[in-house]
C-alpha cells in the first residue's frame, strides 16, 4: 500500500515537472513573439490638442506625449513614433485648421484628443464646441481605421485652479469647464472612445503648487507624467493585440 502511494506521488511529481517545463517553454515562446511584434511594428500615435498637449510652460520632453513615448519604450515597444498636432491658444476650430494644414495621410495605432480650454476662455458657445469637437472626434476615429478603442479623449483641465486665476472667480471658471467636459464626455461615449478625466487631477494644483508650470497657468512635467502613465494603462491591452 505504501509502495503504491509512493508510486502515485512520484508519477504526480514527474507530471508536474513536465507541465512546468511545457508552461515555461510556452511563456518563453510568447515573450519572443511579443518582442518580435514590438521590434518589427513601431507604435505610431497622433496627439491632437492645444497647450496642454504640447506642454506649454515646460520643456517639450516633459509634455505628456513625449513622456508617454518613453513609457512605451520602457514597456518593450522598441519603436515609438509620436506626432503632435497642437499649439498654444488653439480652440477646436484652430485645431481643425491645423490638421488640414498638416496634411496628415497616415494611419495611427492610437490617437488622443484634448481640446476646448480656449473655447471656454474666449467665451465661445457650447453648441459650437459640440459641433467642432464631434468633427474632430470623427477625424480621430478615421486615423485609427474606425477602432474607437484606440482613441483617447482627455477632459479639459481646470485652469481656474492655477495660480494665474488668483483674484478671478474660480468657481465660475470651474463650472464652465465642467459644462464643456460634459459635452466631450457625451460625444466620446457615443462612439465608444476611451475617456480620461484629467480635470480632477488638474484641480490639485490649487493645493499642490509643484503641479503647476513656472508660468503659473499651465501644468508641470510631474502632472503630465501622471497622465502619461494613465494613458499607458488604458492602451497597453489594446496595443498588445497587434
């Protein structure tokens, strides 16, 4: 009886070792396959927006698109090719013109869209914002071949929390920003795009001065690093399907 029991244990142990070897081998094959995908197919992404996309107030390498590119490389994507179409002061209408002028013809692995703060700042109507944002969102979807899970909409940061807004009606600014964000959230949900709320984090600037850029209006590289990580977490599952 004891010998029989030992025989069963021995057989089970050998089976376990064989299974472990097979699993380890499969994992190594998967790793090699993934590394091959990363090496042979570069990640190309398009960042559309305004000052919050180009990182006005900080060095370009501290902007969130550039920091995201670095995170992607650290994650194993050997080739990352970002294209930023954004400028300080751009509204939705300006971005539409900027895209036309850039004559972008290629497709992208993912596209980000962050726009609207200047619509709010200039007092442009919400109806105009909705119409132009919807058009921009459609363009973003076209650049991903209709893959809405590869489009990321970022909410508009609240500049009313920044030192620049000292003496202004911060509550009113915040309420207007929220109204514009309600629009871009609704439009993003309608097509199935990812939506990332960065407004909440931007409001921490009021109590965390190191999250503001030196100009007192825009955001610091530290803040953009947080956004880059959040976008990476959103997109990694999609990008590893390639």
